């Protein structure tokens, strides 16, 4: 049952039960909304204390708190943080947990001895896991990195799109969705796909005033590459360099190594164990620079990153903000530089243009649904048809978006009454074209940011929904408007900009 929030009680739980010296902006408001029975979406910058919201609310709402988190390393950090104050209160059920410990954790959950349960979204593909959770009194369902549910989000993950059905199968406990970046369309999609009821949405200020924003423009690729290597050579470290391709990441890493810069490369083509090792080496200070594609970053919390350089444009300002936000988390001066050629936008446009609708696959699924007398578990249907689960889930979500199928509270799926395969494929094609146009518009905004002569911070933050008013006096355009010389951070040249 919803309960009245007591500010003093919230503060006491935060301080005595969880060890928080004080509440940060937005935390009390979000906890209060949850206690009043509202599903709640919180959009706050990384490092603002979003995890404290579910930790406090979980203490004050009877029943267990289930946290869906996409990264095992992040789960471990949160379990360790909670365990520092209440050792038996949090468990994670993931692939790193041994069989004996896993069984013990499940037993403790079923006996009602655990307050915080951490799961990865892909674990909920298994209906047995969902059935076990039904016997547990889940009173708060937390979706971390909630932007992953959105087609428009830069970290889209199909497994997130089943979460709405899981929430309903658990009797719709209160829902808390958390993310560091979500524009208005993404926020709307999070609310819709999770089936949030009477939602309260809290959006905190996005400004990171310690990050200096800059765009350097180049005529040729070779000029841009040379400047990146030179600037990295003289910049304060550690730092991150983002590239648009694996090939560029490997080439730049080799060029940095030739300059005796301790650099690592990270991209999706590496084995999971390799990626984990490389990330750990960078986090521990074993390397000065990591050169990476956008596969690197989610869950990374290294406080002393002094620069984030983009050798290629990001696919959107959402992604750009998320990536530069990995710098300067200690509050100290950091620079975010985009190395830009006008032609780069065209290359990114080719990558994000999207493919054609797989009408053959969609028609195959609709035909199979038509032969069923009732509902089916998605994983059973994927196995029967021999379709990779990730591909199957994405196609199934397209059919659901078109109204051709629906997911039941049990997690099973059935064909909607009167649904027609041809009409469904046509509708999905229209939705995909709308998706491509949205991608093109987001890329146009990225170009506008790169080519604007106005305050970069104002443009970036207003895009995200913040009513920030420039000048910020901490970007290259604001510097240029004042006429004040600024020494380039590449101290080897002592150029004025």
C-alpha cells in the first residue's frame, strides 16, 4: 500500500542504514514519489547518486527490491556497497556466481531474507527465473540504464523490451527507472514500454561545468589524425579517445604506441574476457589512454579521466553527452574535444541509416502464430524455428509495436485477434522509416553542434531538455566571443586558440 513519506525517516534510513552522510538533489523527491505509490523515472547525470534512491526506497517499502542491471561489474559494485553496511541484504544472480553460492542465494531470496536482488536482463529470458520471482514478494522493480529499452536510445538492448511483461507478471510492483541520459522521446518510450502507472518523472540538471567543450575542424583526414596524436601526446592523462570504427581504433592505438604513450584498444570485436581485462587495466591506471568504439563506457566509473576526445562524430548528441560525461567525475578540469571534418557526418549517416525490414522473417513468425491455438513462450518459439534469440526478440517487438501480437502477463505471446501479416509488415515498414528519419534528425543536431558559432554548452543542454542559458565561458566559442586568448592544453605547442 502507498504510504506517506516522512522526510525525517528518509534521512534517518539514508544515514543510519545505508551510510549516506546527506541526501543529494532529487533523491528525496524520487523516494517520496515511490512511497506515495507512483512509478518513477529519474534522469540524472552519472555520479549524482541514482542508486541511493532504490536503496532508500527499498528499506521503506515492505518486500524485496529487484534491480535489473546490464553490467555484471556494476552489479558487483552495488552489492559490495550495500554489503558494507548490511552484509546479507544484497545478492547478485549472474554468471560469475558459483553453483553453490547461486543455490544459497536463491534459497535466501525464497526465504525472504534478501532485500536487494540484482539480475541482468537476459536472465529473464528464462521463464523459470520469472516463475521463481513470482513466489518472492517483489515490491520495487528497478530498471537501471533504462534508456536501453528505447529504439531511439544509443545503447538499445532487445532484452530490455520484455521487462514490461515481466513487471505485469509480478503483479506490477512499483517501478523505478534510472538513466543518465534521456531526451523527451526516450523518456516517453521508457514510460510506455515499462507500462509505468501514474508516473512521476524527475529530470535533474545535466550541466557538467568542469568539462571544457571544444570542436577542432580539419580539411583532411591526415591532418586530423596528426593533430589527435599530437594533442594526446601533450594532454594531461588519463584519457579516452572514441572512434567510429574498430579499424580506426587499432590504427590510432598503434600511432600512440609509436609515441611511447601507454595505450589500449577496446571494441566489440574482442572476446568478452579480453574486453574485461582491458577495461580493468585502464581503470587501475595500467594505461594512460584507451582508444575505443562506443562499445566502451557503460558502467565505467573512473573519476580522474582528464580528456575525452572524439576522432569521429557520435551518432547523436545523446550519445556524445553520455560519452564525454565519462570525463571529470572528480569535479576537476577536463576537456571534451571533437575532431571534426564536415565529411564525417556523411560517414556516420551511412552507418546509422538502418537496414530494410526483414519481411520474410516477420511473415514467417506471423504464419507460425497463425497455426497456434493459444499463447507460446518466446524462447520456445525461437528454438523451434531456429532463430537466434536476440534476432527473434527484436522481430517480435516489431510485431508487437505494429499491434500484430501481444505479450501476456505470464510472459507468453499470442497473435492479436484479426492481425494480418501483410498489414503488419507494412506498418512495421512505416515505423522503420520513421526511425530512420529520427536517426537522420539526431545526426543533423550533431552536425549543428559541431558547426555552431554559439555557446556549445547551451546548445547541448537545451537539446537534452535543460533550460540552460549561455554564455558558459567554458567552451571554445565563448572564448572566441570574448577575444581572450586561451592556451591550448597541448602544451607542447603552446598555441593560442
